C-alpha cells in the first residue's frame, strides 16, 4: 500500500515536488574523504595483490543521504496529506548518470521515475514528468556537457531532453524509428548514442539532437539481438552490450565496427547476462553481469583484468545488477537492482593508491 500511496502523492504534487526537491541541482564539490563511508573497507583484488577497486558507499535510499527528516519534502508531505510520508525507495534502479561532484540521477522503470540524489547538498528529489507526459518506464539517463539531462522511456518510445530541475526542453525526433529506447550515452562532441531494444539498433543523434545514423552499419557481420546498454570512452569510441548474444561490441566514433568481447559462460571472462557497460580514464572496460552478480574489467583487447563482486546481499555483493556508470573522477556507480540500492566504488589509479 505504501508504494501506491507514494505514487498517488507524486501525481497530486507533480510540478511542485520537482521545484522543491530538485531546485538545488547546482552541485557543490565534495572532497575525497566525504565520498568514503568508513564502515566499508573493501578492496579488490585482495592482498598481496595491488588494490585496484575500493568500495566507497552503499546507498539504499534517501535515509542514507538526507540529514534530517524535517526537510522541505517532509514538510510538504505533511501539509498535503496531513501525515508524515516517506521518500520513494529504490525499486529496480537501472541506468545511472552523475556529474562527479555529488549529483546523481538513477532511472527506476518499475515505478516510473528518476531519482535525483545530491550528496553534496544532502537533498533528494524525483522526476516523473516530461512536460505534459508522465514517465512510464524510464530506463536510460545521461548528462551532456551543457548541463542537460536526457531520459529514455522504453514504453513511450521517447527520449526527453530536460533541464537539471526536471523541466522539459524538447523531445527528440526519432523520425519514426525509435521503438523502445533504453541505454543512452553522450560523447564529448554532444552526440547521443541510444540503444533501442525492439529496433535492435543503436541510433546516433547529433549535438543538435537530430538523428544522424544507425549502428551497426554494413561493415558489421550479423545483427544486434538485444542491445540494451551503451557507453563511450574518452576518445568517443562506442560500446554496446548485446545481452542475448552474450557479447560486448566496440565501434569507433563514426560507428565503424572494431571488435567484440565475450562469449556465453559462467567463468571469469565470459558472460551469463551482460548488462551495463562503462569505461574508466585508462580505457579499461567494465561490463556488468546480472546473473553472475559482478562486474568484470577488461583491457581494450578483451583480456580479463579483474572481476568485482558476487551474488549476495552484503556490501560489495550484488543481486541481478544492471547499470554501471563511471564519472570524471573514476568513481564507479552500480545499480544493485534486486538489492534495491546503488553502490559506489573507486578505481584506484597509480597516483591514488595509498
């Protein structure tokens, strides 16, 4: 009943909720110490090997971010319904986008909203409307270099361009080709790379938000069976996880095929159900595996470097995880989907290893 009540309140206060809870979107910068929850001292791999990945935070919901229950949101809920109302918990968090300074967007398709977490200001808000359209199944989120937020809705067949406060700028024109857009990533040139589940294509929109071309092109042998998640690296190469082919495909910035990584299996280096993909500043490739409950790290040639996590509910463990995102500071955000939480890790470059 709480879930239904929360959704009803969202519908009643839609625009007001966005203004009150997300108006402080300009994120303050957090120092490194503020990112690390001292309760977690977990690293991968284990000694005597040199640490490469460190667990920073586990966020189960607003209670792990908001300082006081007397926040503006709680006061507003009290005024509207005459009683204390809880924040909306994560239900099935999927794609994540973050600015690296504490502002995090998490798509939650099962409850039709995007969670907005500002770790720097300790505020939490929600986006569930795009203009006059209510979000139904938001899956993908991405931030561009101009402080715009893009949200894909797999059920509406739409991609929305929003301001950081959630107000609508435009809906991208897919020229009738968008059917079920899911994962989205944005290149340094402002191109939007959008995976479409039903079309079995990846569509590339330009900096001006117009449709440019499709991936794969004629140089790719075969077809994409279930493209769901996409990412780009700092050279604008494109990475696509094809879940039902148990493969990661790599394309150059113009969409030309480079190579594929992976095969079906349950051993390290193979995939049981590949989902999210991300790339760190050293061009290492991270692939989330929902069935194995971990993310695996590969070099550019597809050689396995490390895997992190296993199936479970403890910190550092995962249950049917999906999305993964790496910010400008090499922090790794993981949607631990069926544990109803997100976890944040740090990639330890040589100069960050203590």
